[in-house]
C-alpha cells in the first residue's frame, strides 16, 4: 500500500448518520488509550492527523479517514473509559455496535490490545462481539516497544489465550514509535484493495 493522500472526511457523533461508501473500510477498535489513533497515524504516515492523547477518552466520535480514495480507516471511540458516565458509555457502545452492524463495506475489524497486559473483560467481550458480527478480528498487540524483544512470543501467547482466539487468528505486534509491524498490516490491507 502506498499512501498518496489522506483526509479526515467524516466525523460521526451519537446522532449522526453513518456514511455509506463504495470502497473498503477497515476499522480499529480497542480500549481507550490502547493506541488506535496512533496506529492510524502510523499507517497514514502522518504525525497527528488523528488526534492522540496520553489521557484516555480522546476519540469520542467515529472518524472516517479517506485513504487515496481507495479505502477508509475508521477510528472508533475507545471502550472502558472510566471517567465517562454510564449513559455516555452506553451511547458509545450503541454507536460502535450500530456501525459494525450496518456497514456494508467493512472488510476487517482490527482489535487492539496492549501487548503488556492480559486482555480485559471488555477486550474479551469486544472480540466475541466482532466474531458474532461475522468478522474475523485481526489482533494488533500495541506498544511493542514497551517490552523486551525476548518477551514478545510469551505475550502474544498470553493475548491469544486471554481472548481465546479462534484458530488462524492473526496477531500482529506493533509499535507506534518504531513502526514495527506496519508492513505486515499494509500487506493484509493490500489483499482487499484492487491495485
Ligand atoms: P482513545 O482515543 O482515548 O480511545 O485512545 P487511542 O486508542 O486512540 O490511543 P492514542 O493513539 O491516543 O494513544 C494513547 C497514548 O498511548 C498516547 O500517549 C500515545 O502516544 C501512546 N501510544 C500509542 N501507541 C504507542 C506505542 O506503540 N508505543 C508507545 N510507547 N506509546 C504508544
Ligand atoms: Mg483515539
């Protein structure tokens, strides 16, 4: 995949209509602060088009990034953001569910988990939910730079076991700092793109 032009095309809040597209969409889900927006920036070769923050709860809308008029990257709000009220949490959940349920062009749902930690209850729920919607989630284990190289295989195993991944599930360790893992993600996206 060669990035030529990227733009934030649509921002969907709780009451917005989700846009319908004719080209493939790739969505990025995961708990708040796991690195969804950072990963999207890395894939877009941009430093800060997708807004990131050390404070969880930065992305509170569904953001559609148009990539070369070839596909969309969809930045989903993070779940498990403790400071959000119950009502807001429920609304985000509905918004994400509605998107996964109605998008006709959604090809891959990437589920991001922090490579350092055992998947949380919400991660497990999200994984199941994505499966139930008929997708084969691709797991991205983020913040690869935070662990020792010798620990990677062990942590990948811990994540697979924690999520009880189905056979054949792909887990790609990724670092937003070193961009390790990016080529593997591009290769996967390429299999859905025409050029
Ligand atoms: P929400 O929008 O709140 O759901 O968070 P998000 O999943 O979009 O996370 P975001 O990309 O904003 O990153 C959260 C924090 O983690 C930021 O301070 C990032 O710089 C940091 N971060 C993200 N990815 C990595 C990584 O691979 N390595 C390191 N060291 N830090 C990372
Ligand atoms: Mg974000």
